[in-house]
C-alpha cells in the first residue's frame, strides 16, 4: 500500500546523516530501487526535490537557513519521512 507509515522495507534501508547537519546531508539507499527525495521546511514549503538511483546521495545544505526540515523519501511504492536539523 502506498504511503504506509509502518516499519516498511524502505525505512529499514534508508540512512540519513549527519543529524544535525551543517554543510551537507548524506542519504544512503540500501535498496535496489530508484528513490525520490523531497525536503520541506517547517512551513511545508518544498525546498528540494530530486530522484536518485545511486547508493549514496549527497545534498549540499550549507547555504540553507538553520532550522528543522522534513525529508520524505519514496520508492514509488511506499515512503518514509524523517526530521533533520540544520545547525
């Protein structure tokens, strides 16, 4: 089911670091699927969107405003959302 919020395979295979972050966010994808990454600020405004098929993805955030962001990662069958802080 798309959008399941349980402990699905995607959430077991995605690692986001560092948290808190300063200059970059690294997303490790242990699945063999393409993923879509969306990042939203606290107001719900989308500040980033891209798709990746790589195991490691690095997103530069050094010039973003400091605060809390939400990362939504989707493999087009399910999704996982995580909070990240930028210092």
